[in-house]
C-alpha cells in the first residue's frame, strides 16, 4: 500500500511595503509586513520578527494559525532621524515553532532610503 504524503505548512514573508514611498528625516513611516502560508497544510501559531536598520532588539509579534493560502498583516510605525540607506529584515516563524516544507525561505529583506 502507498500512503499519500501529508501536506505541510510553508510560512513566507509575502510582502514588505512602506509608506510614504520616499521618506524624509522625521517622517512617520508605516511598514506593512504580510506573512503567508503558501503550504498545503495548516500552520500553527508562530512569531514574526521585523527589524529596521541596525536594531538590536527588534519587535517580535504573534502570528495566529494560518490556513493554506491565508495571510496575516503586521503594521509598524517608526520615525527615523538619520538620512541614509536602511535595510528591513522580516523573519516568519522566527523561533522555528512550525514544521514547514521549506525552512529556508522564512526571511525577506527590503532596502529603502531616508532623505534629508
């Protein structure tokens, strides 16, 4: 007999957006991060880490259980007072709590520049 393989969850950072699109020093920037379960099975609750620039203690937030194809949105507002290039790093399943079909695709980065 052949038993069909069980599906597995696969959490990814689907999108990192920010507004305004061309931030300046002192602007409040709103980041929206979307965690998606692109797998074929339910993903249990997990944590999302979202780092802006060189933060040493970025926030880690709760992500509820996600069905296949379901997304969860996290918004974060921040004001940056130094004109320079920045890198954001979002990590889905930051503590590796969810068994996934692909454990290597949980991180996405996006760069942006804050102008004077």
